[in-house]
């Protein structure tokens, strides 16, 4: 599973929003999906703010394990 997180642009990287897709992030920020991929790849800090905080967008891969017993 892949999650896209908007995190604060400081050393703590506190989560501001969690999305299931880059398209969802783009819709949240009013951008196009290609901008989101570029921002992630270049590890850019946004010039704009989200909920009053400068932010970065990071992509997180989560391994899902079967817990069938």
C-alpha cells in the first residue's frame, strides 16, 4: 500500500494530511498530479502553506501482511 503524506517542513515532519493517491493530494491542494510527483522526487518544500504550515509531500510504502492466524 502506498500513502502520500503532507508533513511539516521542519525536522519533526508532523503529519498534516494523509492521502491514498497523488491525485487525491493534487485535488486537496488544487494542483495537477504531475506537480505532486515532481515535488516528491525533488524533495521540495512548498512555498504555500497548508493549515498555516509550510509542508513537504512524502510517499510512504507500507507492507501489508496477512494475519490469518
